[in-house]
C-alpha cells in the first residue's frame, strides 16, 4: 500500500482518507437509525395490538353487564311488548358478544390465554338452556319467570364470567409489560452492539487516517525539520480530524430512544393501577397501599411501645364513601350522566383538602375509599365532613352540569395501634360505619374506632 500511496497526489490522499472516515461514520449512523426505527415500529405495533385487545375485552364486559341490567329489568316491565323487546336486546347482545369473542380468539397466542377464552366459551354454552327457558317464558307471557331464571341461573355464571374477563385484561397488561421489558432489553443490547460498532469504526478510521496522514506528513515533516535546522527548529504537525461530534450525536439519539421506552413503560404501569372511568386508583392498587400503610403504622406502634414516645405515624384512618341513591340516579338520567356523576364525586373528594400522602381509590361501583395515614379519628372526621359538604355542593357549582343534587354517605374507621390488627379489620369497621350512615338516613358521616385504640390509650396512660 505504501508504494501505491506514494504515487498518489496529496489531494487524492486526503480525499481517500476523508472518504473512508465518512463511509464508516455513515455506516454507524445507518445502523443506529435502523435499530431505532425497528424499536419504534415494534413499540407502535405493540401499543396498537394492545389497544385493540383491551377494547375487545371492554366490549365483551360491557355486553355482559348490559345483559345483566336488562335481565333485571324484565321482572319490572309493564307490558309484554317491553318484555319481548328486552329479551330481543339480550339475544342481540349475545350475538354481538360472540362476534367480538371470535375476533379476540383469532389473535390469542398463549396457552393460558387460550384456556381463559375457552372457559368463556364454556360459560356461553352452559347458559344456552337458561336463555332458551327465559325466551320461552317471555313468549308465554311470563316475564317474571324469565327474570327469575336469569337471576337464578345466569347471574352467578355472569359474575364468574366478568371476573374471568378482568383476569384476561390483567393478563393483557402483564403481557404488554413483559413485551415492553423485552423491547427495552433488546434496545440495551442494540446500544451495546452499536457502541461496539462505533468504537471499532472509530479505531479503523483513526488507524486509516493515521496511516494516510503519516504518508502525507512525513515528507512535510522532513521539510519542516530541515527548515527548523535552518530557522527556529519548530515543527507544526497537523492533527487528524476527529469524529467526536458525530459519536456524541449518536449517543444522544440512543439516550432519547431509551427515555421514550421508559416513559412508555411508566404510562403502561400507570394504566395498570388507575380506574379508567374516574381517574382514581383502582381496587387492586388500593389493597397494596392499604397493606403498606398498615405495616408502616404497625412499625410506628412498635417503636412507641419500646421507646414510650407518642408517634402520629401509628394512627391510620379509612373513609369508605358511597354515592347515595346512585342506581336511581343512573336509571333516571342515564349512564353517561352517572359516569359524569362519579367523576364529579372524585373531583370533589380531591378538592376537599386531602394531603399529598392521602390515597383515593375506587372501591367498586359507586363506592370510593380514602386512606389517611398518620391521622387520628378526630382529624379523619373533619376530613370526612369536608368531603361530604364538598359533594353536597356540587350541584350548586357553576362549573358542574349535574342534572340533580348528589350526596354521599361516609363510613369512617380509625386505629391507633396496628400491632394486633389486620387491614381487613379497618376495612370491616369502615364498612359497618358506612352501614350506620346509610341506615340513619344517608348524607352523613358515621365513625367507628377499633378496639385496639382504647387498649393502646389505656396502656399509654
């Protein structure tokens, strides 16, 4: 190669050197862009497929719930025409459910998911006789018998069916999280490969540039050395051009891609713990938080017992909130208004002065729950009353469009010594207090303190 380079002009040598370095840079950038494009396309496809499958599950669940609602209405119809119309609605929903289920089953790709889909099909076949009997009862002018058939035979299976659909949705969330983690791992491997390729390309470019530069600078150096002997004796050697800027841009692009994957994973995790209708946390996340807060209160109570120092962290309170007459509200104004009512109640609870550490979740249906860490029963009662008044004033607020006044009944439970209790004890006491509030006329707060509080108070005294 040396004899060949010696026969090339200096300009040609520079062009050859820069062309080789540029070619290596272009190859590394293409590899990075291609890898990033593949990861983005995989993520977009994953999100699209996940959205379609979650939409199918929500549609199946909605159809089952509507069947339950219409079947409950059969016993209350005023005419046989209404009964026949409701029965036809149920049959139409069954056919619509089967269409969605077949579409969903075409994309099942795991053994567990296949077994769950097959279980829903078995539920469907098991209810065929019950639907036939109900249809015969309606045709025989006996909608009440049809309603009893639905309540006795269909409702229990529908409850298990809905639970299975919830498990199927959770399985989808887990599957998406696992695939996102796999994409993240693949991106990390691509980062290592691209980094290794970029390092190798830089070494090759530096070596080629060094060799080619030597072929150019050696004669110049000899001339400079010769001139230095005659003149000042200083030698100015030109440095080869570096590719640091391009490598820096490449690293920034890879870091941006990793940040996008992390944000997407965080969004999927947030969706897994949120209630889609109200924006509050869901029941599953509430169970985890209640257990964690109870453990924190138990440890604080143990410290108080050993050190003899009163610790506010040993207190734990729970508010169980139920929207009064929500079924009548739904029946009178429709489900969109009912959904807006639930969202307005969640907003009112948040506007009631909750602390940053307080926790709000949807417990189920029209019930909500608030965890108040480090809060005694007196403080919790103040918060509960603020919540009740805030909800009561919703209808009068100009920014709300509720068609009728709304109120809530609140059951309050609190403990100050969690050493000999369980989270279920606090929840059971709040439920009993809520029953007291509803039994006493609704739109009020009732409270219950666990027995451990009086025992702990006597021990401290």
